[in-house]
């Protein structure tokens, strides 16, 4: 007869060794990509669709193409709960097998930036993280394409200017920035302040403390200021409450514009019909009307390997996860082409692939993502690439892009970014400046 | 302008120059304070009857709201879903008494506190497993638009929440003062052993008090869930109740209400008039400063019982 103690020990061993066994299976001649995810905790509503998007796209490549150039992709998720400490623990646990990492949190990104060069792991913080790291001369291992927070903020001002009839019409207008009181939320402030001086609009900065469940005082101030436009840099529950409060005080919803981390389905659901007209910035199109979605259904979902429910395809964060995975894959493909590889590339080779990524319209068409994101070119100096922003609007049922692609004010952003790179990279981290003319 | 003028004269002038807006800030604070009180009440009820600081109260609010919205999403009518959620919270109270409290009876309070931490994580995970982690819209038919009254803008949802919280307090006061079980609860709160010696069943009292706290959690969950949608960050509203408890005392129902109002009004006035002087976002910590200031004068809280121990 099997003793009770034996059963307990066997169950404990199975629980302990199960994840190890799957990690072992994930090894071999494959390209290993760890995924830092947050499927639990207060930010899970944003974390789950993102993680599912990654899984679905990598699954598509494995199922349809046999991986990248025939080399399979192996992924392993590590739960961070959007907590910086847990994220760093995940990185430390997985870095020995990894060639690149997507931290999916500005806080985690800041912690990994100093570690990346020593570990030879590429950090890709897609549209988040440290803006200064876009200067590749100081941060060779960090990439934040297709755009940074600063470029995004300048695109917002450009959009508002266009709506008002020209940037010169911004003089005397009142713009409020409501932001999450964290390094992430504050990122846009210097750009907005610079542009307020340049174009003569009156900028008010209103911080909201984490988690942002209660914002009455902030919206009382909004009532008093009566701004012409509001820019929202929120996260998680803060977004839903802000949209609901704006609707509650009768603010014109089409003049409330969130950044691209404030414009998902979960941000508008709590406000119901009140959210109609709310806008947000984006760098990719929402919706499931692209060829890549048909491929995902055919090669992944129809085989019962989908990560989400089929109805979730096309959601903003699911699309973003797929785009992030695609950018990772295309950078790896670039590296494999350069080094003529039939096996998994090294961290240094992948870094070269990221730095020389040239995603053309033709390649996007081939990938089934034409129109979903703009072509992108990265260089040694410029790690944010030449991405463009757009504005999307919630119509009560779905997000729809309502603007043309907007070129950021690069003449304003780039000099500031280079100054910040000297401070963050040169002075704080003691990095030497690379001479990109000598890089191939 | 001198610092004195900036810190004192400026904001006071601002208040005087626009009294209607000041009125709006105060009313906004009162209504927000009532919502804090709703959460604080759950803590008070359990602490009053058992001396246990229930770390899981915030998650109980979340669990109640998740269950309610989950049932509504599956086609149940609002009233049916409410009744079923109430039943679930009562069953939960029985389960907690049987599986957590009873085995730990006579253990030090810190052990019971640690048990509620475990309960917190269990309920969070269990709720997620049952109902998923998506944001859910909670619509129980309470209108959410604002209206103007005497030059002030007032939100209907917050006004309803204030009214419901007031009714809940009256019901609880009657329950504690006028019913047999309420008197038994008070006896247990005063002295466990004395209550046991005259035949008051401690186990029943615990089930009743956890059930009542569960029902209060439903009301808090509806109000907060209607404001922000039902999502896992709802459990963090417990943080908003802590300064209320520090101020009002851990054992006083009126303390939770008055404490909530003081914190609500204090933090709104602080954020709107003094916040801009330091870059804003002072609301959260200002509530704790306010509570601590009161604590220096009355360590047992506004309505807490003064602790006198013979040595």
C-alpha cells in the first residue's frame, strides 16, 4: 500500500519539477525568448491580452513556417504581476538562455538596462521604458522602437494643433496632463513643457497616485481649469476611472486623449456609453481585419492552440503583443540573414539584427500586417526608429483609427533625447559613446 | 511671496474667492468619504466582535463584486444576483469560521491576523479562477451623470452611494443596539470569556459577524465597482479605509462613518488647495497625516474605547 507520506512527496516533486521539465523541453536547437507577463494581479486585464498576442504570433511562426528560417521559437512565461522586483527575479532566472527580453514595464526596464550589456541580452521596451535609451550611441543593448513617450507627446500636440487649425492656434489654449504619479507617467512632462513654451499653450500637470481608484480631487481641478484638451498618461484602473470621471462631469470626450497605454478595451468598459468619443494615441491599428489574423485563426486557433478566445483577436493589446512579437522575430531574421545562420543566433548577433532592422512595406505585406503598423527602420544612432503615431477613437463598441499617421516633432524631441542620453548613459552609467560611423 | 503667504494665505484666499467651488470640493469629499466608510465598516465589524484585523476585507469586497457581476453576466437578474451573492458571502463566512477561525481559537491575535493574510491571497486567486481577470462593467441601474445644484456639480452615483451608506449605518446601529444577536455581538466584543461563561456561542457569533461583513462588502463592491469597473485593483481600496480606521477607531461604527467623512473632506481640500504647491498627488498620504495628527490627540481614535490596563 502506498503510504500517505509517499503521495505527498510525489505530488510535491511533481509540482516542483513540472516547470523545470517544460523548461528543459523548451531547450534544444530553438530560439529561446522569455516572456515577462502579468496574468495575475491588479494589471492583469492589460497583461493577459498582451501575453496572448505574443504567444499567438510565435505559435503562428512555429506552426506555419516552422519558426524563423526553420529554427523553432521556444517561449517560457514568467509571472511578474507588473512588480519590478519579481520582474528582475524572472530576468535573472531566465537570462542564461535568453538572447532578448521584453520587460513589459518601465520600472523593470530601468532595472535591466544596466544588466543588459554584461549579460549580452537585448532589451526591447516597445513604446515604453527610458526615452533616453533611444540614443543607440550610449545604449547599444536597449531598443524602444517604434516610438518613445516623448515622440508620442509631441505627436499629441501636433494632432491637437491640427484639430485647432494649426499649431499657431494653440496660443492661449489650456491643456491638462493627467498622469500616473510614477516615472512612466512623468515621462511626457518635459516634452509637453517644452512645447507649451514654444507654442504658447497653458499647461497644467495633475498627478494621480497609484492605483488611481479615487480621482475626485483631480477632476474637481479639471472642472475649475476647464481645459481645451486633456492628455492622459494612466495605467490600469486609473484609466477607466479617469474616463468615467470625465464622462461624469460632462467633459467633451473627443478632447480627452490618452497615451497608447490608456487606450485599450479595458479602459473604456467601466464607463459604458459615457466613454463614446474618447480618443487615444496609438502606433498600430486595432481590429482583426488583417491577413495575419486569418493566418492565426487557420494555423493556431483551428488547431486548438490559441492562447485567447477567438473573439479577443483584434483587441488593442492583443494586436500590440503580436506586433511586439513580430518586431522581435524580424530583428532575429535580420540577424540570421546577416550571419547566414541555420541555428539560433547569439545575443550579440540578435543585437545587430535589432540595430539594422529595416521593415519595409513589402515585408509587412508578406507578414500580413500591411496597414497595421508603419514601415520601420532602426539605426545605430536611432533606436526608436522612424515610427509614426496615430489617433484612435472609441465608438462605443470598438476602437477605430481617426487620424492620418502623425510624424513626431523629431527636431524638438531628438536634441532633448540626446541631452538625456548623455546624463543617463554617459554620466550615471558611465557608458562610453559609440562612434556609429565605425559600426557595420 | 513668502512661504507663509504661499502656504496659508494663498489657499485660503482661493477658498474665499470661489465659495461655490469650495462647496463642491466639500460635497465631493463627503461623498467620497462615505465610500471609504463603507469599506472601513467591514473591518470594524470583524474587529469589534473578534479583535481580528481582517486583512482580507478588501478582497472580500472584490470577491463580492466579482460574484455579483459574474452572475449578472450569465443572465441572472440584478435582484436574483444580489440574493445569490449574499448567499455566497454567508456560505463563505461559514467556511472561514470552520476552516480558519475554529482551528485557531485561543491562538494569539497575530496568528489570526496572519490567517487573514492567507485568506486574502486565497480569495484573490479563487476569485480569478472562478470569474476571470478581465475588467467587468457593473451596472445595477444607478444613474451616473452629474447635475447642478446651487452652482455646484454633484454626481448622482456618489450621491446614491452616500445615501445607501447612511441607510446601512442606521440598519447596523439598530442591529447592534436592538436585536438579541446584536447585543450578544457587543458582549463578545467587550469580553470573550465573560460572554462564553453566560452561554453566548462564540462560533455562531463569528459566523454572523463575518456574514454581516460580507454583506457590507457587497454594498461596498457595488459602489466602488460601479465607479471603476470590477477588476482586481478593487481589493486595493482597503488602503483607503486604513486612515479612516486610524482616525475613527477600530471598534466604532460611528467612528468609521465620521472618520470617513473627515478623511474624505480633508484629502480633497488638501489636494485641491494645497496639492499644487508641492506638485500634487498628496491625497493618499495627506489622509494618513490627517489621521496621525488626530492620533496624537486621541490614540484610541475618535470613537475608540480608551484602554485602561491595571498593572
